[in-house]
């Protein structure tokens, strides 16, 4: 974890053949880490399993909404602080590996806590969930910026796009196989509550733990020029404001990302809408809607691996079109029955499979190596603004008005994001 002067050798000291060998090896390791981690996260899906689990512990719609966004909020929030530290660090791999060691064990530990507490202590289970899930999220947030920098410095653009696309495709195919298992575990034939959810968390936790040693052998190729000292906050924060003021393309992408994050206000309520309003049982809603979402995500990931690198902005606009379809079809389902909701999850899955990675890949490619830590931290922390207010807005809309009001609000936010992209294209 060197943090002194830059090494001029860097990439230039390596031949093209040497770099190619390093890229190939890094690709396999980073793809394995990304894929296994994403499978673990999707198995306890933030828009499916998590809100369904929390709904059995509390009737607070706001808390249910917050629970579905907790992981992403925790992942995004610390990154601006981490980015300030990393501007003087040349080798960033151990900033990624180190925090993973304790934090990726949190979900596995939580599964054991559920079993120990038992069904009579639902309040304590809820508290434990908030503690362990938050710790896991914040731990992942500590490694977000070094992870993006590692992807930018130690993979070329072509392999990075393939990693995202193939990784999400592998995740989707795996979840397709696991969805019936998840449905069985949560059905009347599976373990009784809360041990059914404990089992899902345990499987997910084991997968999280497996990822810890995978990235240790990654060969880092630092390409940024670290500064000698950490900038004081009095300089650092105004500098971030100037970045947004001067860099119009980056500012447009940040605004669009905040609006997409805000649209997640509806995400926790699709399952509740399916069970409370449309009459589907939990095991049917979770397993079937997760299946449709996963099918869509496989298609979106394959499309990104083919087109996402060359036409990044145009690709994000298309992905937003699929995202817009989800709340639109949910509104139609409220009038005609559950069938449009299946298509809503299918098309929403397309966006899920490619929109988030499109944003990340664009920032990595757009920022120079020296800018990358600050741009990544600023982009991700700004995205957290939408996620922080989304659960509050969504929960209030559902509690005070209806599910449909949350879907309309999400639709407006997504349309706004698409308008931002279109205006930037014509500017």
C-alpha cells in the first residue's frame, strides 16, 4: 500500500505481451470476484427477498423501503471520504482487499444470529438485520473507489466491458437455477420462519466469504500520479464543486444517475403490491418475479458486453427506456391484474442488468487515471443523495396515498433522467 512518489515505470516498463498476460489473469480473477459477489447479493435480492423478509418483521412501509436501499446507500456514502485519502496512494489493491476480510463475513454471521434468536424475537431479529446489513454495506463502501480504480488500471477497456457483461450474464443464469430453490425455501414446504430466511442468508454469506481470497493474486498496474499530501477539506470540497461546474458531460451523467437512484423509491413496493394488492403469495411473487427479473438482466448484460463500450451514452439512453417500462407496466397491472407485472420485472431486469454497470464503466473510461479516484468518489457519493431520500419519499407515498403514487413518482424520475441525457446529446 505504497503512497509516496509515482513510479515512472508503471505500464511503460512492460511490453505489450507482458501487459496482455497480466490483463488475461486479472480478468479471470476480477470476473470471478464480481460474479460470485453479485450472485450472493442477488440471492437475497434487495427488491425481492429483503423487503419481503423485513415486511414479516415490521409493518412500517418507510422502514421496509429503507431496508431495500440500505446496501447501496452504505456502498455509496463513504466513497467521497475514501477518494480524498486515495489521491496520495499509488497502489490501491489492498484498500480493496483489506476491508473485505471482515465485512464480507457479516451476512453469514447474521444468518446464525437469526437461528439463535428464534421466531419469538422478531424485534431483535430486525435490529440485528439493521446492524449486520449496514456493516456489510459500509464495508463494501470502503472498497468502492479502490475497486473502480483497480478495474480502470488493471484491465483494458475491452476486457472491463466483457467482465461486466459476462459477469452479469453468469449471475443471471445462476439465479435462474437458484430461483426455484429460493421459492421452495420460502414456501410452506420449506423451513419455518425465520429459519427459511436464515438459510437463504447463510448460502449468500458463504458465497460472500468465498470472494475474500480471490482478488489477492490480482496484479495491479497503477497508472495514476499520486499527490504528496491529502488535500485539506477547505480545498477538497470546493474542488469537487468546480469539477461539477466545469465538466458538463460528467455533470449530466451525475444528475441522470441521481434521478435513477431516486426512482428506486418504488423498488421495495413491487413485491408488496404483488402480495397485498394482486393477491400473489410470497413464494410465488418472490420466485416468479425474481425469475422474470433475472431473464431480463441476462439479456441486458449480454447487450452491454456487445454494445456497452462503443456507444456508452446511447446505450444508457436505451437502458433507461427499459427502466421506464417497469413502473409503467406496474400501473397497468393495478387495473388489469398480475400479468403486466411479470413483464414489468422482465423489462426492469434488462435495465438492472446493464444500466448500473454502464454508469460505472462510463466514469472509469471518461476520467483520467489521476482524476479517477475523485471522479469515482464524487459520482458514487452524489448517487447516494437520491438513494437517501428515495425510501422516505416512497414509504410516505405508499403509507399516505397508494402503491400507484410511488410508481408514478419513479416514472417521472426516470423520464427526467432520459431528458437530461437527450439534452446533453444536443448541447
